[in-house]
């Protein structure tokens, strides 16, 4: 076979034509495949990277709020410990909602039966809950305890200062009453939480004596009963006795119930932008 016959290039009017050359088709297909692979890779990395950045940013926002609530907890402990008349804490919302719309309720009773507690109540106290909500995450200050909830579970970040020893139990409660300001704040920006003494609210300590052979129980009605129940299980002088039919309630049996002191520290709280 001659060199002219082996050639795949056809000469038309002195100009070479590639109509009969299929090597260009392979180059184009290869280019398309490489370009598609690069595009898919870049798109995947971009999508995953953006999601990771958003998740990290969201986690950091919640972590900042949690640190601010740590400061709030410290400030209100000073109010409890030293009787400071006024305290203020600033929290940056970062898109969440800060509110004082719910409350926790504490009941001292001589029964752990839900159907009998109304007649067995010796005393009860309530406190507004300071709560931050963002998606499925909640960070809340409840009457002396700091709680974080994620989905259906919750954990106590800072425990109340309940003490049980020498045949007596002391239950200090930070009783927060809504004063001025807004009940709920949503969006961006900084909010100041104030806790001040009020002219018509008094802090006091009440003493309760258990009758002979009587067992006393502390009931806590809260949005986070699982966190309170776990606290009672590990705290000295308390035993978890939560009845199965009490929804949203943690109940603790007081091991040292001869004398029970409930120290209530009352402050007016407000949310100010």
C-alpha cells in the first residue's frame, strides 16, 4: 500500500481537510470528561464546605450564648450568696429568641403520688425561667440551675446549691419575678438582662418540720425534668422518686427531712435592648 493510500487526510483544492480524521473526536470527549469531573469536584467541595462552615458558625453562636449564660449564672449566685441588690448581664442574640414567658415551680409535699400532692403540699414557690431558643437548642436559667436542652434531651450545666446534711435539708431558690422590659426578644443585637430588688417583693427563709415517720418530697415542675431527675440521683441527700404518671415533673425524696429550710431570694427581672 502506497503512502498516499495510508494517509487519512484528504486534499481538496490544495487545502487539507480533517473530515476523515477521528482523532479530534477523542480529544473533545476527553476534554468534556475532565471538565465535568473538575466541575463536579468543585461543586461537591463547595456544597460540603459551605454546610460545614454554617454548622460551625451556628455552633459558635450557641457557644457564645452559653458563655453569656454562665456569666448570668455567676451574677445570680452572687445575688444569692451576698444579697447583691442589682445585677445586669448582656447577651448577644445571634438570631435566637430570649424570653421569660415560662416558669418553674417547686413544691414541698409529704407525698410522691401525683393524685395526692395537692392535699399534701406544705409550701410552693415559682420562678420565671430565662430561656434562649435557637432551633432545637435551648439554654435556660431555672431558679438557680443552668440547663441546656438539645432535641428531646437535656443536661444540667450548673447545679443548684441544694444541701442535705445532719438531719436537715437547705433548698435555696432564686425566685425571679417579671418586672419591666419585654417578655420576649427575637433577632439580632445585644439584650441586657437585669435583676433588681423590688419594693413589693421580699426574700425570706421558711422552716418545715417533718412529722414523726413522715417522708418529705421536693417536686420540680420544669421544661427539663430529665436534667433535674439526674441531678437528684447524684446529689447527696436526695433520691429520685419521680412517679411515672407525672409529666414534666421531677420528684426527689429528701433523705434528711427532719428539718427543711427553703431560702427564697426574690428579684425582678427584665429584658432591655
